[in-house]
C-alpha cells in the first residue's frame, strides 16, 4: 500500500527505528529521535544496495517518488545510481597526486 503524507506526519516514535514502505524499494525510516529519512532499496549486479535520498519534510513524498523513479531509470540503463552519485560528489581530478613523485623518484620541487 502506498504511503500518504498524513501517515508520515503522524508516524509514532518508538524505542527503535522502523520503516514505512511505499513502493518499488522506497521507504522512510522513522528514528527514535524523531527524524525521518528517505531511503531507496535496490539490487544492482546481484548485490543489495541502499541509498539515502534525504530527510523528511525537506524531501517531500512527491519528490522522494520522483527521485526513486530517476534512480530506477538509471538501473534499467545499466548504471549503478549509488556509484554515479559517488563520482558526482568526488568531482574532477584530485588536487594532489603522487604521479610527479613516481615519475622522478622524488617529490616535486
């Protein structure tokens, strides 16, 4: 059964974290502290993965479903969404590398 915004807002706080599932691997984790975080559960290459999508209410139910649909499209195209996000966060080339040292056998001066 699909989640509603009302069900998420009125989710009870328990002594331990629990999940409220939506569909296609999307769920919200309700923590004892009161925080609510969106996650996407998926399989890629016979490996189970879990990817954080963000906190509720900053990420609404509608936005979480849109993000989930985008990630599923990537999976269907053969792209691991978790790896893609890691590469995007990493950015470009590292600022410092050991290649000058390795080429000369000593640190660059």
